[in-house]
């Protein structure tokens, strides 16, 4: 999680926005009360609430992103990844 915050900080220092909403997916159970993953109807608050923070952003002009692009996978590769993650 902390590595993501580093990139969120970089983004907030390099865009201009009066209002920014930073959000995330809900959590996964890791054995709490015998639950694993994110089964329905569990009493664990972190599985039901989506974290969100409202802030603003100002471009400092200090960061110049790389324009180097990597080739993406084929549609089949993307579908396989989504299936592995449980989205398909």
C-alpha cells in the first residue's frame, strides 16, 4: 500500500485540480473471524467500506514523465489476466 501512496503524491504534485478524490477498492479478509477473501454478508467493516480521501492538487512543474511506451498485451492476454483476478 505504501508504494501506491508514493505515486499518488507524485500525481498530486503534477496536476492542477481544485478537487481530487482518491479512492480504492475494499479490503480482503485474511482469516478474521474465519473469513478469507471478500465473501458476501460478512461482519468485517473493511470489507464493506470503500476508503476515500478528498484533496486538491497543484502542478509544481518539476516532474517530466518519460514518453517511452511499452507494448500492451493482446486482448486474449488481457482477458486472461482479468479472469485470473476474478473479473470474468
